[in-house]
């Protein structure tokens, strides 16, 4: 598959799609326009950089245009997200497995951030993330005040985050009694608390409710892998015995303080979207 990154310093006024067509003749105009629409083209002026989606945009001298083209990513599709709660200043969404929380240099059409922007027609601020392979609830802000307020709550550990996770094997009585994993990750303290929800024998897995007290990268997946119970379907920290079509890790509940009213809020993932059914 075709993958490359190229950039051009603009020396005279030009139309974006015309410059791209001249500089990247191996791609048709329709493919170039598709790449622009999906967020693979960037315009930089000074230190400011943003995605350029409009094919007929006028480029000015001193600007830099960049194309980060990956045919495999641009052809990829993902299930749609769902808006579950809309408070105008912020909203709660369902992110399906396989969807990015936000885009990359190579595009943003596979991200929740872009889908939310298109659906609401409002500015969108990412407050926290879920791994691409994971599914569940995400909180987004739509103005700077709400974004700052909610971000501070996450930084201060004031947001309650509950997950349902299926791990390989049966947890020992000692591990269940401890109900907590606190091995430092990346040299930083972190705590993962859990309790057993359901034990299955065929396949041999344990469903857990997990409460994250910290938010280190891949914390749940790394902690349970370290104690010999990797998350089912984990392509990075799992093994052949944990192979599954979908990562069995889902954010099922969020609790926060409303930045508008100051009142405590909580949202539960609807039963119809849950991996663990009663």
C-alpha cells in the first residue's frame, strides 16, 4: 500500500488542490480530495498548524503544505459513534472498538473527535482517551471553560471511571482478597482496583469490574498482564490464549461534577452496548 509524507514551502499564491495535483501526479484529484476531507493534509504558518480540508483553499507565500498519505488508513472504515448525553457545553459518547479517540498526522476520519465535530457542528475538545481497541464512554467538551473544568477533574482524580474487563484464567483467592494492583508503571505510581463479577469455565475467563484511581497508558492491560491474567483480545500485552476478535475492556460508567451546575453527574453505558450481559 502507498504510504509517504511530503511537504512544500509556498512561494506564490496557489490553490491547494492544484498544487497537490502537480506535486503528487501519481494520485488522482479525487484521491487527493478524499485525503483532504479525511484530515491527511496540513497547513502550517509559523508555529500554528491545522488540517486543511478545503480543496479550493488559497495558499499564501510563507505557508507550508504537508500531505501524510497512507492508503491503508484512508481506506479503513469504523463503526459509528453514538451521542448519549448532550449538555451543549459538554457531551457523553459511545466509542466503539477500533475507533481512535482523536486523529493522527495520517487522518482523523476514524476518530471520535471528528465524528463528534461533524454530528454536533460545534467545537470539540478531547478531555480523556480510550485505547483504540477498547470501547465505552467518553466525555467531550464543546467550549474552553467546560474543557478546563473537566480536565482539572481528571487531573485531580475526581472523575470516577468504572470498566468491565474480561481477563484470562481464574484469579486466586489471595488476588481477589487484595482487590488491588499497584505496580508502578513507567516509574510512576498507579492503582487499579477491581472485584470479580462473573467466572466462566468455558472459556476460562474472569469478568471484573475495574476502578482506575490513576490514568497511566494502557494501565489496566499492563497491570493484569503483569499478574498473569492478560485482558482477553489484547494484541499487545496478551498471548495466543487470549486471542479474540475484540478487546474485552469497556468503560461502562463515568462520574463527574457538572461544569455548568456544579452538581454531581453519572452516566452508565446502556445494557444494549455492553460486552457483559446480565
